[in-house]
């Protein structure tokens, strides 16, 4: 009986584990592989040393990426493509304080979570992985 219980517990453990993959179930934002290192000692990215600051990096993802310092050593990186619109000339988000704003429809998304502020949007911002190595942020998918 103990053997079966142990097998069930181990099976549940493996079923519940995640491979930490940021899967893209959003039909509007394609998956592009990239890897970027941002050195926060450079003037272009030095704002990221302070909490609640964000920078835009144009050469990654579908429409660039927005990197945000969420405080306590936590950094978020999101695709700058509007998550609820097809890619177009106005679907690149801009940074406004702690929000990312879609140029086409003025929908706001909170950079702490990537969720829409009005809550009625089906997709949140596409998030990427961030590794902190001293003053260098390694962002990848």
C-alpha cells in the first residue's frame, strides 16, 4: 500500500512540474528566438537600476521588448507588441510610467504583471525570461 501511495505522490509531482517555458498561446504575437544582454552601467540602460523604471529595446521580440525594474531585484521583460491586436504599424507599445500603452487603442498594461488595467482583455503581455548577473540583465525566450 505504501508503495502505491509513493508512486501516486511521485506521479503527481511530475505532472505538476513546469518546464518554465513561456509558451505563446497568443495568436497575435509570434515566437521569435532571441537572447539579449543589457548592461545597466551603460547610460542607455542605467534607469533600470531604480525600481519602477522601464526601458525599450528595439532589436528583439516581435516589436521590441520593454524591460522593467519591479523592485527587490526583480526585473520583468515583455514583448512591446500589443497583445490583443494583430501586428501593424501602430501595434508597438510605449512606456508611460509603470504602464505600457498600445498606440492603436490606448489600452494600458501594468508592467509589474503584464495584465491589462481594465481587466477585459483576453491576453496579457507576452513575458520573457530575465536573468540578473550583477549589473547585466540577460533576457531570452
